[in-house]
């Protein structure tokens, strides 16, 4: 048997089925890499993200990445980067501190897991890296 060091699943500020799973992994010291951290937003979710970004003088994608970084210490980001300016923009996300009231607004736009989704999320779910 090998030790699991990392799990990767679809997760972002809007797609939140792994909320409890991420907390369980953090408690076990296992990293979590969100797949598709910047996509899949509905127009309503996008407008809430736009409003948060405007209030923070940042781009919506910077806010989405910063939210993930503030969500849990075991989250590791690998956002796609198509240019040097895009890389710089992504790096600025790590410096963005989202205040609690904006976090609450962003938390409100996320989907919540169903009973069947919650039961399915175990350490064996998703892409697993071992070390």
C-alpha cells in the first residue's frame, strides 16, 4: 500500500461538491489540486464574481484563484497560463486578501454537494498521486 499525497478533482468557487472532502484531506495532511479552477461559472455566478473583483480592484480570475488559496492550506493551484502577462496576473492572486464579507458573498454562489456526491468522495476519488 502506498501513501496518498495528492488528490485532484473538479472544484472552484462555483463548483463546491468537495468542500467536506477538502477538509478531510487537510486533516490528513493530503494536498488537493482543484481541476478547472477558473471555469464553469453560470451568468449569475459570474456577476457575483465580477462584483467581488470590482470591490477588490482585481480581475474576476484573480479573485477566483485567491478564494481557492484562502479556502484551505492544502489547496495547490496549477492555473493555465497562456502568456507572461497572464502569469503575472495569476501570481498577483497570491497577494490578494479577500475580506470575510466578500468571502461570504462568494461562498453563497457555490453549488453544494448532494447526498450521493458526499458518499462518493473518498480518498480513492479523483486523480491520486502517491509518494
